């Protein structure tokens, strides 16, 4: 596996974890904790976006 493949897999894993965190925040926790889970999920999307942008440049 080269570095682009590793970044691709990291991006996919972070997207899956981000979706899971947003789903937990939306469906499992109805109080204030849900906002925390959803914001961390959005943060995972942002980091996955950076990993995708780095693919091919490193």
C-alpha cells in the first residue's frame, strides 16, 4: 500500500465514524450530549476532507 491508498482508507474510515457520531447525536441522545456528538462528527468530516485534499500531494 502506498501513501495515497493509506490516505484513501483513512478518509473512508473517518467518514464512516463521522456518520456514526452524527447518527448517535441525532437518534440516541436527545439532550445536550447529542449536540456534542454531532459536532464531533462534523469535525471528523472536516479532517476527512483534509486527508482527501492531501492525497497525491504528499
